[in-house]
C-alpha cells in the first residue's frame, strides 16, 4: 500500500505536515509494504484554489491513500473517484506521527463536512 502525505519541508520522518493538501511544497510517498519513504516536490504547488492537480500524479504512481490535515471538497471527490482513500491526519505534526496513527488504525476517512472551504480555513 502506498500512502502520500503533504509536507512543508524535507526532514525525513521529522518533516512537518502541511495544513493544505494542494499547496504543500512537498509530498512524502510511503510504501507501507517496503517500509520506504520518498519525499518529492509538489509540481502543482502554485495553482488557483480548486484547480489542484496532484491527484493525476497519484493515480499514475499507484497511490492508495492520502493522509492530510486539510483538503478541499473537490480534491476529496476527485481522489475518491480515482479509488484513493483520504484520511484526516488529526492534526498530526510530523510525518512519523501521521504514519504511526494510520498504521495503528487511529485515523478516520474524510467526510465532506471535513473539507476545507478555502486556503484560510485553518
């Protein structure tokens, strides 16, 4: 299973999570079966709200799950239509914390009511 998490920095497992999915500078790609993590730049970081396209990258790279602290309704719908589950990271501060919570079954799937209403939602 491949999990992707939006980050604001590249600091391995100590990387801080971004509050916003689409405008995160980086994404961590965690392969849970291989126990590996790769941090990649977000090529779609600069976009108009609602025009986020990292989901295209995710589908091409076999991503199964997104863990995030904030995400818009449009992105949720698009990811779910692509078969990618979206979980709230429950305001996890670091990549390690988010992955540990997910691995321990402590995170819930996102509902439409949890969607951000704009970049100033946090």
